[in-house]
C-alpha cells in the first residue's frame, strides 16, 4: 500500500468526509421525500429541522436539508478520520509494531 505507515493504513480525511457526507445527504433526501409524499418520518424531519435550519418536508426544504446533511456528514467523517489517524500513530500494541523482516 502506498499510504501505509508503521501502524497500518491511514484514512484520507477528505475521502471519508465526502463519503459520509454523501450518505448523510442521501438519508436526509430519502426521509424528506417520504415525509413529503407519504407522510412517513415527519417526526424525524421536525426533529432534524431544529438543527438543520430551513429543512422541511417541502421541495425547497428538502434541498436545504440535503445541503445541511452533506455539510454535517462531511464534518463528522473528517473528524472521525482525523481522530483515527491520530490514535493509530500512538498505538503501541503488538500488531502495530513494524516487522523488520517484512518486505514491501
């Protein structure tokens, strides 16, 4: 692996941020559409709208919620990758020690 370190693979902060952001935005879109068309998940939309300003079970509100969902997911994913990379550097367990006999 080209991005490996002595403690194993590192996570790309941007890639995990975008991945979690897209999944979060997709979830907000699906729940928003369900709430708009079949009135399922309206309680969740109401709860999420207290955090995602402008999110509602309307076409414009759903678009706003999707943007908020992506931003929120991106930040969470980036933080998770950053913390993982920091913790993996400090790991002193046997499985993380570099093997001197190993060739790459």
